[in-house]
C-alpha cells in the first residue's frame, strides 16, 4: 500500500489547483479528492519499493542458478559425447 503522506500530498496539490470560489467546500473536496486518488492508485496494482527490491534479488539469484545449471548440463553433455564417441 502507498504511504498516506503521498496521498495527502497529491490531494493537497489537487486541492490547491481548485479555484478560490470553490474553497468554501475545501474540506469536503479534499476528502473526496484523497478518496478518488487512493481508489485510482489501488486499481493500478502497484508494489512497494521493498517488495520490488526483494523480487529483484530473488530474480538475480534465480538467474545465477540457471547459469550454473546451464554450465553443468553443458559439461554433462560434453562427457556423454566423449563417452559415446569412443
């Protein structure tokens, strides 16, 4: 979930863009803007930076393991070719 401070900042920026004549309903407008922004962001299916970093590390480890396994398979294939070639 996103940091509530970010949502507050976005809602405040949108609220400041509202014409002065509409400032009478400022609190209600800010509440509605915050809810609308939160709803829009929730539909984006975002992940946190921490979750992204964790998954990046998992991917890096997986890639290293795949490279290691590819080398092992290549060595085994070479051994089989030598054995079958003799």
